C-alpha cells in the first residue's frame, strides 16, 4: 500500500516554497516602490533648487551664485555633479573626490561618474530663460542606497535562519529516528530471545526421544529455521552498537544467502532463477551477519517485484570503479520496476508499495551500509515492466 504520508510533505514543501517566493517578490516590489518615491521627492527638491539657481542668475552676482551652490545645493544629501552645457564638470560633491581637485585625473573620474549617473537618473537642465547653462547630475542619497540593499539583507538573514532551522530540525529528526531504530531493534532481539531458548530445548528433546529418518529430517529443518531466527535476533541486537568489521570473502556470504532462498522458493510459489557472478578476488571489510541481512532484504524485494511470474535475479560482485570503495554488488531483477513517483521515497521509513509490509527493509539496509560499513546503497536503474538494479558500494 503506497502511503499518502509521502505525498503531503512534498505538496506542503511546494506550497511553502511558492509562499516564500511570493514574500520575497512583494518585499522587493515594495522596496522598489519606496526607492522610486524617495527618488521622485529628491528630484523635486533638486528641481526646486535648480529653478531657484536659474532665477538667481538674473538677479545675483557671482558671489551670491556661489553662495547658493555652496550653501544650499551642496548641502543636500545627494552625490551630485554640475556641468556646463558641453558636459564638462564644473563642481561636485559627495562622490568621493575632493571638490577642490581639478586635476586631469580627477576630472576623468568625475566624467565617468557623470556617465554612470546619466544612465541611472536623468539630469536636471540648468537654463537662463531659454539659454542652456549646464546640467545637474545626481545619484541616490545614502538613505536610498541603504534602502535598496535592505531587502537583500533581510532575505539573507531569513535564509540563514531557515537553513539553521532546517538543519536543526533534520538533526533532531535523525536523532529521534536513530533512537527509535535502536530501541525497536533491541526490544525485538529481547523478545525473540525467550522463545528461541525454549525452542532449542524442545529440539534437543525431540532429537533424543524420536526415531525415524523422516522425523529427524523434520527436526533438522526446524533446527535450521531456529538457527535462522537466532541469527535474526543477533542482527537486531547489533543495531546501535559498533559492529566488528573484518576482512571477508564476499562469495561465501552471498552463496549462503542464495542457497537459503533457493531452498524456500518452491514453498513460496516462486519460479525464479537466482544467479551469482563473482568477479572480485580480494576480501572486503564487512560484518558478515549485517551484510547478509542487507542482501536478504534486497533479494526479498526482488522476489516481490517479480511476483508469481517467471523471472530471474542476478547478483554480481565486482571491484569498485571508484578507488574510494573496494567492491560493488549489484542485485538485478526482472520484476515490475519502480514507478517514477516512488523512486525518491523507497528509502524512507514506512514507505511501501506492497499490501503487506512495514516499509523498513530498504531504510534499514541503507543504514547498515552507510552508518556501519561507510558505503552506499543506491537505486542504480529501474524501468516499469523491465526490472530494477540496486547497487551496494563497500
């Protein structure tokens, strides 16, 4: 059964993402509106000063004109440059260049700033009646410049808080999941321990009290299943503890798992051929019991994917192409494959497409490979109706 719990978070994430983008756009638009409003007000002030300057030309001498420019226009909080009608700078303020420096190098810098200001804001013409006297170029005040950067600073701060919150929540969630896994595994091992001890005692009693070859075969089969249960209990007991990794030949481990399934395929009603290809000639550091568990989970999933149809499972062990790893193990089946909408969820705890299943097999297998063996378990390839390849890197 495909749980809807994995549809809701994706939809919620999409809604939150769109909502965040909308907030950012509104913030940028509102800030731009404020900038334009302040720019218009600044232009009105400067146009008033310019008209005042033009009117004074007809009535004031050079000393009064200089006073108007120095004491009124220059005191405004804007970087500005005054030029003659040919565009040559005649005075400036607030541009980071000494107003008294008229050297060629300084004038060259001022002219480049004139061009930059002209691209940003149209200059204010200065006229005497209809005769052009020059132009007043200006830029944004410090307040407007700071306001223009404000939304980006806010977005950066909000983004940092979101990232910190995201990583913090993920860390807490991973810790909680880890404790749940460990607690569940330890409790399972504990619960299996008592009936296993009892079953072992009954098997020994049957061995000594019963006669007949058929009965002994049945007892042997029961013994194998009890041994298997005991191995499962030991596996669960190792979850949460640091397992011992030892150099191990992978071929015997894989063959043991395959032989276990081959003996039970007729009882399971499966018509599946399991093939093993060993191309690796070196031992690999693994914990055999936990690694067997991973292989069993992958083979079980492959058998479920094939269903009642005739199919094939191939297990290929080879040297890893990446020097970071020693071995690569591919489990390839000819089953129904994985649907595109499910591929991102197969390793999530609780996700399952089967009518019966807890959805823990692949999640547990990935934890064993990544947390304990420092490897990787990935979905290498899948296609609906053509099968799936799961890859282990050790």
